[in-house]
C-alpha cells in the first residue's frame, strides 16, 4: 500500500476506533473474516483497514461506517476453540473512497492520509495533553476498571506519543473519531485537551439527589 495513493484494502468495521501506534486485539469467528485472514496472511505485511461503525451491528453486516480509519498490521495470530485470536498494530490513517462488493468480507477503495507533521514548538502542548489524559485516567479508574493505567508509558517519538494519548484517553467513540480525523498535530492535541477536560468535568460532576 505504501507509495500508492489509492488502493483496495480488506476492511474490518468495528465498534471502536483504532489509532495509529495503538494495539488491537480481535477474536475472529465470522466465516467472512476468517476468509479475510486466510488471504492477507499470505501477504507481507499482512494488513487490513479498520473503521468505526456509525450505526448498526458488527456481526452480519448491514451497518453504516465512518469514512476515516486506520490500517492494522497483523503481528500475531493464535488459533483457539471457536475463534482465531489476532493481535495487530495501528499504522497509517486512511480515507474510504468507495465501498466495494463484499467478497465475502468488506473491502474498499481507500486513500492514505498524510501523516501529521510534528514541530518542536508543540512540545508544551503535547505535555499539557499528556497531563490532561493521565489525570482523566486516574479519575476514571475511581469509577471503573480502565484498560490503560494513568502511569502507562508512552513512546519517545512525539508523533507516536500524541496518537497514543488519543488512544488511551477515556473518551467516547465520537470524540475519538473526531481526533482520528485531525488534519494537523496542533489540532489533534488541542482537541484532545478539550475533549479530556469535558470528560473530567463529567466524571467530577456531583450525582443528582433523589
């Protein structure tokens, strides 16, 4: 896919957002996605696209999907009773240009989006975003178990770290898809700070009295 602005990619619509530089774990049991796996595992690298389901269900198809997603690169496959476990890593962002006929799994014509450019002047903004996300994770952990602890280690690469912050922040899917659609690194970090502040405000709000 690299170097080709438009290509056809097998797709896996999900009820969650995958960000670049973030891990993805799947339990694949539908026949159509088992077929997809058998096909892509013959390729190097083994990749598929992930998009958020806008409306509908993951199982059986018929859902509406957001047009921006992320390429997932398979890193590990493990067979289990009743399903195949897949571990993948978020790579490049993509925009879906056209959904194609399922064969038997979803597939689409996609365009690779430009990576967000980093400038060292953004470091204070990135640090502010990190403080906001870690605070939100610490607060959210008081109410429910969180996938990511507030002390989780980030990449030393500033671009990777920015996407990782977006991926671990305790936000809803609509906020996450908005972050994924960011056109600049400054816009990503600014929106992340705003969304996280709103999440903290909601978590800190007093419970209504009966």
